[in-house]
C-alpha cells in the first residue's frame, strides 16, 4: 500500500502574509532571481507553494547560532 502524502498548498497571497506582508512584486522578483521558495504551477496558471517547502526555505534562511 502506497504511503499517502498530504501537505497544504498555499496561495501566493498566503505566502506573502506568512513572510510578513512582503509585496507581490518582491515575491515575483525573488522568483526571477531563483531565490523564492519552489512553486507549483497549476493547470489554470496559478502558483502554489507547499507548506513543507516554505518551512524548509525559511529554515535555510535562519540566522544565528546553531
């Protein structure tokens, strides 16, 4: 039996809110620079970010002592 993997898919708006309300323009600039969290493009053209991908992306940017 295959393990079912479920994770929340966040809209761009939800990601912006979680990142402290950064602008949509900044997010798309980060995508151009390939520094934004990896996104999924849905068939309708909308972007989604998996919750675990966003969490990992944030953890990779954590500063301070380990």
